[in-house]
């Protein structure tokens, strides 16, 4: 299993400030999430996030289902604190 470092911060001011190139992603919107039942080589689910910027540029970010579950658990834990 791949490992992902998860960082939980208290406020936007505490979050990393990511450098941007020419594309302003602040106004990007996730327009759709597609669950692919057999998305990995091993046959496990993945989630494709379809993202679009205000100028119409489109991106896709794919996460494994296990990663989405781990992130959801981390968010649930942070919400309880």
C-alpha cells in the first residue's frame, strides 16, 4: 500500500501557501466525481475528480478509493476535535 502524509491544520492561515504558475486554480471547481469500480490494476475502485477553471481549462485528478477512505476518516477525526 502506498503511504500519504496527511497534514491537519486549524485554519486557512495555517495551510501551506502553494506557488502557482500561469493557471489561477483558486476559482477551479470540481464539476463531477466519477467512481470507477475496477480502476486500479488490482481491480480496486478509484475516484476521478473532474475539475474546471473559470477559463474552461479542464483537469482530472484520480485518487484510489482507499486514499479517499483514509482522507474521509481524517476529516471525520478533525471534525470531532
